[in-house]
């Protein structure tokens, strides 16, 4: 077999590492601080760099693919499926950067994430079948090393070009929507939350858990409000920046006092949707009643919604009715956000 510039073991291994980095950073980007640029940059760079290596691999195996197709080999069919998935995942990511949209309830970015997850599953099957580490000779081959460095550099440059030519967006990939326009920005549910409008006459806010003296507030006797600018960045691909007005969580906590061991603060919606922040971060968060001077609309979480500037949108709990101080992180919230509102 004629040897290409890049030893096949090195191409395969680079592809594996690139896919692992892309998938890992992609998953992490859903929960990371939306202002931590490096994670998002690494995700994009790894993705674009993969394109060249994938091309090299497909060129190398073109004959075995043709033979496999003719022989109706199941293994080759699975490899073709994996290739198509990776191409679709990479393509949807790049298309998103260039401003493409798709019809239907999902954004292209959500489709991109879903393709990433499906790819992971199929890749695990492929690796069980085919995994091999590159040989020592491959790794120490001088010409191969230079070719590899060249390919990665071209990938990096291609990424820079893509990044620059792409549409207007944040480092997370999110596009602007309705900033500074009061309630006129998108209403989004993580899965299925769509409660009836909350009646402020019946609604109360409870501050409980590991506090000195639990308190309950009505809408009209919430502690005094402050204003803060903050940017909501939804993982489905839009962001919106506003002046939020409401109660600083630190002020709420000072009013009730904390017991020893208090470490987390959980914000719980009337729907059961909930999320926790570490105490120090929670203190600086806001429970907003107003946005850009307007009373929050029902869709945006009236009467009270969490504003957590370091967090992705899905953690900005809407329709909050309980603030609970705890010692440990409540893991059940990972389930709660996915199932709240489902059986209603
Ligand atoms: N209770 C509850 N809060 C929620 C959600 C939800 O489904 N239920 N969706 C989250 C998501 S995914 C986002 S992006 C923001 C969107 O806030 P908005 O609808 O006010 O734009 O709210 C978050 N808060
Ligand atoms: Mo979201």
C-alpha cells in the first residue's frame, strides 16, 4: 500500500481526539459560564480542524468503502453512517456560524447539538470494532509529524477565517434578540414548562432551608429592589441583554440569616423546575420583577425570575416561589428541569 504524507494511524487518532474534544467541549458549553470564551473557541477550532483530517481519511479508505458497499458489508454501512453523522454535525455547526436557519420548532444549533449526541453513540460502536493506537513508528515519523503540524495549522487558520466571516454572534454562537426592549424578547422553555399565569394575590415567595428564621413574602412586600444589567444567553442560540430590576438574593439571605454549613441556594419554580447556585454566586444574583422598567410578562416568569449573569439561560429559573438554602447540591434538579411541566 502506498504511504501518504500522514500515517493512517495518526490520521485516525487525530480524528478520534478531535471528535472527543468537539463532543466534550460541546457538552460542556451547555453548562459553562457563557462568558468563558476559551471553551467555545476550542470547540470551533477542533471542529473545523476535523474537516481536513476527515477528508484525508475518506480519501484513504475510498476503495474499501466501494468494495464494502458492493459486498453489502454491515461494518462498512455503519462506518458510512458515522461519516454522514460527523459531516452533518460539522456542517450544521459551520452553517450556524454563517447564519443559516431551519424551519420548525428547533434552531439549527439545537439540531447541531442533537447530531453531536447521536454521533457519540455511533462512534462508541465504531471504536469497539476498530479502535487501535498508532504505532511507535507512526508517531516518530518526521515527515508525518511535519505534515500533521501543517494540517493542524491549516485547520486553525481555516477556523479563524470561518469565525471572522461568520454572522454577528457572541462567542457562544448566540445571536442577538430583543435587547433593551422590555418584554419583547423570545420566550423559551427548556422542555415543557408552560404554567397558568401566576396570580400575584395568591403567590408567595418562601425563603427556607438552612436559614436562621424562614420568611414568606407577598408580591407587594418583597424587599426593596435594585437594578442590574445582565445578558441572558440561551443554549438554543439567542441572547438578550436587559436592565433587570428586583431583589438582590444577598439581601434576601441577610434578612433571614444563615445556619452553619449553608453552601447552596436553590431557586424553585411553581412548576417544580429548579436550579442551585453556590452561596457566594447566589448572593450576587437577582430575583427580578421587572425588565427595562416593565413589569415582567407571564412568559418571562412573572412575578419573579432568577437573573444569574454567569449562567446559561436554562438556569435563569422563571416563576420562582421558593428560595431554599442547603448544605449540598440537590442532584434531582437535573431530572426536574427535564420533566417539569410534562404531565400537565
Ligand atoms: N421554570 C422554568 N424556568 C425557565 C425555563 C423553563 O422551562 N421553566 N426555561 C429556561 C430557559 S431554557 C431559558 S433560555 C430562559 C428563557 O427565559 P425567557 O423565556 O424569559 O426568555 O428561561 C429559563 N427558565
Ligand atoms: Mo434556553
